[in-house]
C-alpha cells in the first residue's frame, strides 16, 4: 500500500509541475512528504505552520483537483505539521479547509478555466474570467509602464470610445501585461456593470474555435464573440501559423471595432516583429495604440517589492530590499519568486532573512538569466574576433561596409539565440530601433540563402558560439 500511494503522489507532482512555475513548484511542493493513505485519508507532512498556511491560501485548490484526479473521488486531505518545541521536533495534524476537504467532482483549476461561449447567456451570467487580485490599484506605475497604465484607465472609463482602440500591449514575459489586462477588465466592469467583458488567452480562443468547427457550431461561436462589449485577448502571437483562426479573429475584430466595442490585446513582440500572421490583421493591430511595457527600472522594482512585503505582513531590512531590487532586474515574476523563496528558506531553515541568505537565493534564481544577459557580449566578441574589429565599432554610427555587416550579423545571431525582442536588441546594439534590427536580420538571412561564402562564414560563427567558456 505504501509503494502504491507514493507512486500516486509522484503522479500528482508531475501534474502540479506542469501547472505551476518552476520556482513555486520547487519551493512549495518538493518539501512535502507523503505520510500515509488509509480509509481515503491522505496525509502529507509539511515543514511548518507557515508552510501549511501558505499552501492553504495559495495552492489548496491545485492540491484538491490533482488529488481527485489521481486518488479518485472522496479522498480526504490531511496535513501533518512539524512543530519545534524545546529543541525537539513534534508533529500536529490539521485537516485541510472546507469540511476536511472531502473531494468530489471539483471545478476546473482557475488557470485552466475556459469560457463556454455558445449558450447565448446574458451579460450578468457571463464569467469574464478576470482575476480579482489583478487590480489597477496594485499595478504600480513606473517609467516602463506609465503610458500603458494611463491608457488602460482611460479605456476603462470609456471603453470603445477613445483613440486607444485597439490597445496592444507588448513586452517580455513577466513585465505585467496580463496583470494590466485583468485590471482594465475589472475597472471596466466596475464603471460599466452592464457591459459584457471577456478575458481569454489566444490558446483558449484557438481551442474554442477548433471545437466549434468540429461540432459545427461556428455561427454560435461568432455570435457570442461579436456580442461582447470588451474583448481582451492575451498572447495574440500564439495565433501565428493558425490561418483559419486568424481569419476568424479578423472578422470578429472588424465587427467589434465597427460597432465601437473595445479590443485589448497583448503580444511578446511589436506587430511589425510578428512573423507568420496575416498582414491585414497586423494592419488592424496598429489602428489604435501600440505600447511596450518594458522591464521595470530599479525604482519600480523596489516599490513593487516593498508593497508585496507589506502585503505578506513581513519586515525586511533596507539593505535586503535594495539588494533584491538591484540584482533581480528582468521582470516582476522573478521579484515574486525571490520573495517567496526567501520566506520559504527562512521558515524551513529557521533563518533570519538577512543579506547573506538573500545573496544565496538570488544567485540560484538569476544565475541562468545573468548568463543570458551576457549573450550579446559573447556574440559580439565572437563576431568581432572573426572580423578583427574592435567591439566598440559595433555600437558606433559608422557606415563602413565591414562594420555594418558585422553589426547586422551580431543582431541576427542575438535574435536567433536570445528570447528577446527586436527593440531590446536594438537598444543594446547602438541604440537602434526595431525596424533597423528587422532589416539587418533580413539582410543576413538573404545572404545566407544566396551567398555560399557568407553562409560558410555564418556556420563558422555558429560553431564558435556553441563552444563552452566564451569570454
């Protein structure tokens, strides 16, 4: 029986790992120890009272749904908490919330939830799929997102009747695009309760459309989406290569826009950088306001960090906050992951959150990203060494043929090997705009296809990049 429930728990972990971010999974689920499974009661051991409370607040629904899926209906979740008293460990059992967590057929996990848009229900019955915790009040303003936030507030006040229609937000993962989308939707519903507002990811939209085609309910699908007052489509770049879905969204877009309805979309790239999307749809994405949400600057990172610390009821020393804000630079999710990891390590290991612990945690979290941030320098060194150029020339305004070509090659290789936007590469290489980077990549791509000698040069550079320990 023990081997059986251990095996079942491992299956649960596999599912949870796919659902949650890696940092959250490692911090809050790997330390769990399965203790027993008797009479439908599954007991897990957690390291502390704080750990138990955090699981109950943040992840109990994930636990319940996963246990139901693997253990079956009626399983009871029970916690065993390690308590420290007089230097010796003891344990105390706690049932999960909600009547001992007897699990019957559960509702879907929120992050997997998808609307069922073919029943013609009224606006008050529509589940907008908006997350109530992502409000405009806790979307903190900084230089990196000021225009996007102000535009979102304006839209919520008067949806469909501003020049910001459509609103397209773009930027790297974790900078707050999805948060702002939910905030716009929530504020719109607050200001205009009768309006039908829907947040949906592009992947869910694609699934719905595929189901509608399969079930021959495409007209119902179209009628539902064309009845909305505000449509928020997250990650529109995920429609790349899906021509039929793009065509359908094109018609939905046209209909809503002509009726004065509001469209809000997000992408990981600016419209001009999205490859594999119909030009007529790209053109429409540019009709309103397109604005980038950039990586947060230090002042914004510190503001976000301090607010999250206050929300958790914690007190951090100023040098700890400064160190985190200085070194965790890429996105807001990394800030959150750092904070969660610090809390977990502090509780589990009974350690004060000081600068030493902070350095250790940040080194674990951002080491891979620091390597990535060096990729441009590595690529630049390889290219400049090959062409016997000084690296500074890559960033100069020089139009000499050999310098221009080396610069274009650096841009091409950076786009190919780094998960960043054209605008980001342009800023890092001579302060160029995304159009210049796009032109450079196209020029290099054309030469690879037409010039055998140049193609050989690029193959050599690629081989050099793959070698370890590049300076």
